[in-house]
C-alpha cells in the first residue's frame, strides 16, 4: 500500500483494519487494547482539539514524555492538523528541554509524568504562557497551569472543527515538514532536524522491498519515540495494520519480551549485548558438561543455519544433532526474547559481530543497519534475504552512498533531511552539492556491504601517531557480562586506557560467590580481586584488537555515566569531551602510574 503522506495511514489505512487491535499499553497490571477504529477516532478528536487551541499549520507542538499510547495519538493528530511535532526525550533535564522548547518556538506542550511537568512548570505562567497538557490526569488535577489530556480532547467540541480538519488534511503535501527532531548533541547544543513526509515515505518503500510485515505481526515499542528509529518503525507497523505494544519503562524490556512475544522489532545494540552477556556468562560458569553442551549447541546452530542461508544440503548427522541441542539449549535463548522472530533490527551504535553470530546460531536474525536522524534514519541495512555479519548492510533503495575525504560516508537520496531548523549555515555545512556529510568513517567491501569504523571527530591519535577507533574497542570489550559502560581514552597519549563502569548486579553476585565482603561500591571496586577480575575480562575480550589498540590501564568508576550528569546523550552516545574534562585528573593518574612502573594496570 502506498501513501502520499503520513496522514493517509490514518484516514485510509486505519479504516481497512478498523476492528483489529492497533495497540496495547499497560495500566497497572492490566494490558489495555485499543482497536484501529477507536485509535482513529481519538486521533481525530485530538486533531480537532489542536485546532480549537489555535494551532495553525506549521506551528510547533512539543511532546515531552516517555512512550505511551497518548504519544502516538498526539503525534498523528499533529500530522492531520498540519502542525509540526517536536519530541523531547523524557529523560532530558530542565535546561535541555527548555532549550528545545525555546529554540523550536513551541506553542503547545504535552507532558508525561511529574518530572517533565516540574521541568516545564514556569512555561505555564508569565506574559506569554505556553499551554501544557498532561497525559497524567492526576497531575493535571493538582496544578493550575496544565489540563489533562482527556479534558483537552473531549468529544463535545470536535464537531465544529471537522470541516477545517478535512481542509487541512486535503492540503498536506509530501514536502511538508512532519517533525523537528533535535539531535542528541555530543558537542554543544542539539540541532533541530526537519523531516518531511517524503523522507519517511522513502523509508517505507525501502522496507517494503526487503522486509515482510503483515497485520499478523506484533512489535514492542520500547525505544524512545523521540528517537527517529522507533518513530518511523511505529509508523510502518501501523501502516501494515500490525499490533504495536507500548512500554513506558525501557528497563523492563527483557521481562516484557516474554509477555508480548513480538515477531519483529527494532532495538539498539545494548539489549542484545545484555542478553548475550547473561547467557554466555551462564554458559561459562556452568558445570563442565553443561558448558560443553552450550558450546556445541552454538557451534551446531551456526552450522545448521548457515546451511539454510546458503541453500546447502544438511546432513542427517547435523540435522539430528541440531534437533537435540536446539530443544535442550537454543530454544531457551529464543524464549528469553519471547519466542521466534521474523527478524530483529539493530541500529544507533555498532553491534559486535560475535553477538550477531550468536543470535543467528540460536535461530534469531539481527538485521543491523546504519543511519542518522538526518537521514530519517536508514542509509543502509542488512535484510533477511541479503546480510553479512560485521557490516551495516547495503545502501537502501533509491539512495546513493560514496566515501569522501578522510573516509567519510556521504549520502544522497530521498531520506536526507530538509535541513536544520533556523540554521541555514549549519545546513549548508552538512549538505554540500546534495550530499549529506555523515561525519562517520566507513568503507565498502568487495560484496558491496558497508562497514562503519568510527566518527571522524572521535578518532584517537596516540602520541606515536596511531589512528585508533574507540568505538571498535568499546564494542568488543563492552559486551562483557561484568561491564555496563566503557570509554576508551588515549588521544595524544602513549597508549589506550579506559574508564569502566561495572555492571553492579553481576559484580555483586560474583563477590558474594567469592565470599568477598564490602560496605560500599567504592570499597568493592577497589578490592584487588575485583581489579584482577576486570583485568582478566578486558584481556579476554581484546583478542581481535591490534596490540596498540589494547587497553593497558583502566579505572573502575562507582557511578554510571548518565544524561543527568551530562556524560551521555539521551540515545546513550558518549560525550567524550565532557568525560575527558570531568575525569581529567583520574585519566592523568593512569598515565602517571604507567610511567612509574614497567606494566601499566588498573
């Protein structure tokens, strides 16, 4: 099915699936179902309410909330009313959210919980107040500067605005801006990326060619909807009449997978890394016979699925061995993620090839892709019919990719943004002669698959002149069960060091098993046995690194990098400059210790 703009998904697509369940969301302990017909009705009510509130075509409407079904209703309502939605990450601080609200010129703001309402409370008063609508009716009842979502979209006011809504919908053009998504900004303030209907429809066509999604599919929406990756995928799920399940707390994703049992979904690598690390740790620490069976199961599963992929004959011995080991071990891994999948998708950061191969051995295909907010988002992807592990796939249809100076990936195609909001100078620097400069370093292999090695601005150049990609190190070492976060250091230094945030739950269980006592996190991570454990784990995961890339010294940190402390972005990207500045003395001490002794360690 083709659409001229996103609004047609609602007016035409939803009508075709009116009686089917469109979405599910959790209220307390109960899952609530909403049909396509009911969803369409609520979207129309919300669109009429926007018009009633004085929102004109092109006006910006903010959505500052975690994932919930009201988020989708508001977003679609903006489309029909001709407004431009501006998502704000639910975890954004007061300063971050206020910057976006002011920079975008938001006229109406929807908020989720008390954290978001408190951060924007001042906007509801003053000489030129911004109207605030709260998805939480209990919160709205306790404040004078916000109204509840239910009160905002009440049905008794919609009738007189229907003609205007119909006129606006009929006037939508594919070049019109749907949304302004502010990039996370690893350096400086974020930029507002303007994306059009045409940008999103380009992605729909690419998905249609290579992926099969039907109304029988189920997706789990757990990545932030303020992230373009989940946003476009959710649009696509609805366009197919499939079921979208909303998860407000992404920390509960693994337990929710078993309940929802999605058949296709998108994710960032961290989910797969956590599952991989937990399963492999269980295999490593099991009794010898179980450890042996686990290893054989993965080897057998990989051989079996490789034969299927390459259409090679499967011997009777392999078939029987796979059937037994799959039942005993591999099926248990599939159950962790809620059963079989048509496909997983991974994007937003590099995913280690060993993790892709592990899931493949278990009968779970992860189609890793690559893109940016500015490309709505996909530039390239692996597909169920054409994939190569360790790559981000081939360019999507109707997209040109070339490698420019410094190995930079350049892109030209229908998915490239209209530009940065109110920033013609930045737009001109980013798009030159129609080519968008990604800032990423990449290369094509002989089969036409793209490999991304790092960001140009993030390359480490050691004092010995070695160019080192920190993401490569962090991807290989950071997949470990005992590591939550890691940042490689070494620009202008003699060797690579690292700041490591332990996975505290795993570390504490290990310490209890080893009968190690501690009274604080700081006390635990400074124990020599713990430092020795991390030295061993880092070395174990560094086998594929060149000698000059290996981590010679490291420091364990008692607290994680967070959005609130300014060390990572809402999309979990490291703010390397801030981390280097904040931990300057700690970093310098690692190199000073190394000078004093022959063998730098933690």
